[in-house]
C-alpha cells in the first residue's frame, strides 16, 4: 500500500509572498505560501472581516467540505449564512497556520537545497511560534486591503492566535474572542504534547523525519499521538455518556476475537480512539504535528515581560470576550480567569463567560446553545460599537 | 429599569467610564451605553446573567466584588457602581476601598436595616425581621453584613469619603426619593443610595 498522504497532490487557494517572513527564531523564511478560505462578501469599506483561527489539527476549511475527507467544515455549525458567525453579514477568513500541511508553508513544503535539488523541509523546518503564525495571517489580511479586522475568533490553539493578534497588532483587532484557551501553555499541556511526539519518534517508519524518502509515513506513531490527545479533548462524563463500559460486537460474530483471549474483546471507547487515530493519519503530516505542537509549547504571553501577562495588552483598544467550558480540563476555566484578570489589570474591555458543559475541551466544536448565543451576541455588539450596519 | 437604577443613571455624567459591580441582567449597562454614551462594563456573579448579558452584546465578566476589583488599576473608571450588594459581600469596607481606588466616584445602594418596620418587628416579636426587602430567614440569607444608613455614614466618615449625594428610596419606587433629614431617612427609607468620592479626589 502506498502510504504517502494524498494531501501532497492537492492544491489550495493561496497567496505566495516572495519576501517571506522574519521568524521569532531569527530565521528568514521565504517564500511563504499562505493558504486560506473566505466566506461571505467583504464590504466596500472593508470593515466587516472576521478572522477565524483554527486549532492544532484544524485547517482553513472551516465551513465547507474537507477536500481530503469530504467531511463538513470543522465549524460548519458556527460559520455560515444566518449562523452565529453570520456570513450574510460578515466576511469570514480562515487561514491554514504556518507550519501546517494544507497549503500554507510547512515541513512538507519543498525547499531548494544547496545542490539545487528540491526536497521537503521535514524536521529542518525552522521552529515557529504562535506569533509567526499570526504574522503569516497578517500578510494575507494586508494583502486583502483590510486595515482592521472586526473580530479575531478562535478556540484552543486558535485562541492563542487570537491573543497574539491582539498583542502584536492591537490597532488592527476591534474585537477578540479567545475560546477554551490560556495565556500560556501549561506544564501539563507540554507534557501531553511530549507524549504525542515520542509516539511519533518511536514509530520505525519515522525514519528520522525523512519518511518521504522511503515512501512511508509514521502512521502508527501519529495515530497513537492523536488517540492520546483526543482523550484530553473530552471529559470523563462525555466518555461515559458516549461509550460507558460497552464492549463492541461484530454482527454475526458476537464479541470480537476468540473467547478467553486477553484482547479478545474491544471496548467501544478503544474502537472509537483507533478510528480517530486511523482517520487522522490520512489527512495530517507528522512533521507538521511536531512543528505545531512545539509552537504551542513555546506560547507564553508573559515570557518577554517577566511573567507579566498584562503587559502585552497595555493600552489595548480591543473588546475581548473570553469563553471557557466548565468541564474543559486541558484549558480549564482557572486559566481563562488568569487571562481575564491580566486584561483587568490594564482596564481592557473584557467579557468573560464560562459555559456549563460536560463535553470537555471539544465543547467549542459541539452543540452548546449558550455558546452560540454568546458568540452571536458578542459579535453583534462589536459590530454595533464599530458602527457597522 | 428599576427606580434606584434610574436614580443611579441620573448621577452618572454622559460619556464616562463606568463599572457596574453586580450588573444583573445588564439593564443599567444597556441604558448607560445607549442614552449616555458611556463606556459601561459589568461584573456579575450569576453565570446565567453573565451569559445573557454578553449574548445581548454587553461587556460583562463573571466575577464578584470581593475577589475581582483588586485586579483593576487605580482610577480605571469614573464611576464604580454597587447595587444592592454591599450587605452581601464578605468584606464591605475593603470593597468600598477598592471601588474608590479604581474609580473616582462610588455609587452604592443598599437596603436600610434601620427601617422602622424592621425595628418594630425585632422589638415586638423578638425575632429576626422578615420584610419584602429582607425576605430570607437568618439561616439562609446571603445578607451577612446588614447596616443602617447611619452606620454607613459613620464608615464613610472613618474612611475619609465625601458624601457627594445621598437619597432614600422605597423598594418599589412608588414614592419620590427622600433627600431631607438623614435621621428620618434612616427610619423611613427602605433603600439608601450614596454617591461618594475620595477626600483627595478632584470633584
């Protein structure tokens, strides 16, 4: 079986910036491709743009079918005509992050080697930060002639990008919605990322990161990484509700496997995680996973300010709406509250809502009516204050 | 909007920065934004009210007077409002200090425990008073720091706050505000409303 990902052959809507980007690590990356999708129409005054930032394994296909899996967009229930992020009213942009694998420059992009040949960056792709991702998005936003975004919205790692937008380009963000996120990546979250990475490194098909040379991908390692990470996106209550202790049965055969065998039966939760793992490796690049998880680990708003998380926001004109979920233990409400208080310290305009949900971190992608109402209301309020419509 | 909220709104100059601590359904915030052009924000302890307010486009954060005022910088607001909550906070004196640290003015309303009906009930029945304003039994009440209008004035004097304006109002808002004798207000006012400023703060 040819295990190279079909993603390499896809083409995505993108803009190439020949001058590239100066990265936080000091490396100058050029050229840079920025792949994106847009929804709705930009107003003549170019004042109705909302940037949606995706999470670790998301992409720019926020509200239309994924070109690889054919599945609906990852936030199709939130972004669209008449939906909380209303494309009848707003111009929505979603950008594949720098380091990603859906058209924006990343480890799978080709570079020119010293001998003039081309090969993928692989693990030689420079270490990037969340701020570098935001800089790449900023190139595209300026390219579109948009001077100020009405709002920047994102959950999880997308929320980190929202915060970096506000810290780096304060005058270009009218309103910001950091959702299910934190002002820094915690030790626990770095620890989870490290287990994911070690799973990839331990796969014999990893080949030191040059797996394309063998026409293979570290599918098992990447799948285990995804399985482990997926547990952190849920909650005990959600797992119990969805699967309980139920054992999977195959029609006509009863329980899977031979009776009495140690792994003769499979719990439904195991089967679910394996499915999550195996579908993930078909659409995501292992080196991208490593690059992006590392960028998350480096994220710390207070790092350049002696730990003072409020300093990047001093004098901020942005209206913030921080949202957390009661059962999210990966980015818990306590961390969102730290962010809210840091913003209070600079007297920023802050709304802060904890949505009651038992669905864990993933709740921001799922059906939560209070969450929908909050997003819709905050954006309408922001539009009113910005003098739109 | 309730009568006391209308009176509070009347104390606030247009186009000022206002923090409403205990903003409830956000009625005052909405009024101040739409009618006075204020930059009005809220803090509310009840998450359902927070969600409802934000869903109406109002800037409200989940929090409370005891724990969240301390995070704001000095003079961040022109007015800090505390409606009907002073008697329910953990440390009323500290909350007032924080209000007048982060705001130039504090607007405080609270139910008056010196009202004649309460005095009568305690005197004649010998039991904790129960009225429409003080409607929860002693073992259930969130109102852990009740005070009278005179008590509050004493605290203001001790802390060096200037009473810029005061008035007594009744609970339902059927009668006009009472602003004459403070001793009579302490007997007949169901609710008190104060506009305070620091002694050193400019008018």
